[in-house]
């Protein structure tokens, strides 16, 4: 899987998303401009010691990203979509794009990709969820649909053993 952040602004969100990507063996793609420097302490703190293990690619802009990913299927997560994120079938090579915290994915991109726009249902007039939470919600649905292939799905205690 691939997570794409279009012009992220908050380093702690990107750090948390990076950590989630490492934990799920998911690539992270960052479309500039970024609202922070990659070496910022907050970014690395949020990703903890996992940032060095992250498969991350940066792009100068959206056009650069599109040229490099070619014909890949891209899902666009937006509060403006008609489809819910659970209404679509994800493939292991899909890209899921999320927009910047202050404004989401530009509408010029959304209107050209309406059939691939997805949303997380929310109550009332809430503008949006936290970016890192949104990525985790949608990514884990995509991974669930693939039966969490390649991920550890059994849990072990550290000091004790389960009774069953």
C-alpha cells in the first residue's frame, strides 16, 4: 500500500503517519511544499525511532507525483466525497491520498477524480478528523480487505502467557 500526503503542514501528524506506515509496511509519499523540514525534532519524535526505517519518497509537486506513479490507482480521501471509504475495494498497490490539514486536497484535483474520492462518515458539521487518525482509519480498512497480508496478527504477552 501507499499513503500520499499532499502538502502536509504539521510535523507531528506526518511523524505519526510515518510510524503507522512502518508498522504496516506501507510506503509514504510526500508532495511538496511541506509545512516543515523533514529533520524537525517533532517529526522524528512523533515517528519515534522508526523514521529511519520508513520508505518515504518526496515530490516537488502534484504533477511530479503523477508523472512518477504513472497509471497507478489513487484514492482521494476528502470530506467532500460521495462514497464512503468502506464502499470501495482496495488493492495492494493502491495509493491513498490525503490533503493538508488546513484545506484538504485541492478541489481542482478532486473534480478530475470524482469516482476515486472517498470519505470517512462524521456526525453533524464537524469539518474533519485529525490527519493521522484519518490515515490510520482508511489504511487499516484497506489492509483488512487484504486479510492483513504480511502483518503479524497474533499477539504475545511480554512476561506471561495467555490462558487459552
